[in-house]
């Protein structure tokens, strides 16, 4: 019968979870994702220019597909599957390291929040992204 597929990706690949073995490794991988997002910050902001700021579904529809595309490369480099499923799996894996006992600085949680906000069309100032990147690289 074969392996079930989701779209053109077999379910085993779709469910692929990278083996992140430490907080340090989680920070390094999340840093790469955030750096890519930073490079496209203005583009993401521009996607919301013509959308009513109170229409959250319209903002998500305008932004989420492009943010998913932007983050596809670094998420794949971090070991996650392509597309929205890989992003969701990445969030879950990173969240496992975002606890106060594992990451007292809160850097991983800050990075995850930045990614979630980007999917909602909320891109922080470059200084805030730089601050999070500094925390992740410490």
C-alpha cells in the first residue's frame, strides 16, 4: 500500500523531528531562523500595508504563506520538514526548550514569540530582533 502522503510529502518525512539535543543547539537553530526573518522584515511589513489592520484573518492570509516560504529554508536546515507542518513541528520542538529551567534568559521563548508575531504580520523593530539574536547567540 505504501506510506501515506500529505500532499506530495510522505507522512514519515512530514512528521520528521530533528534531534535537537541541547538548549545550545536549539538556540543555534532558532538563531538561523530569526536571522532569515530579519533579512525579510521590510517585505513582511509591506505585506500588511493594504490590509485593514483590524481584519486579523485577512492579515494572516496576506502574510502567513510568504512567511512560511521565507522560513522554509532555515527550518529545513534545522532539520524540519518543508511547509507549515515543519514550522509547527519547529515551534513544538523549540517550545520544549523554552522553559525557565532550561533557558533562564527567555531567549528561546522570545524567538518563538517573534516567529508567531511574524505570522500575524507583527514585525518588531530591528533593534528588538537584534536583541533576541544576541540573547540566542549568548
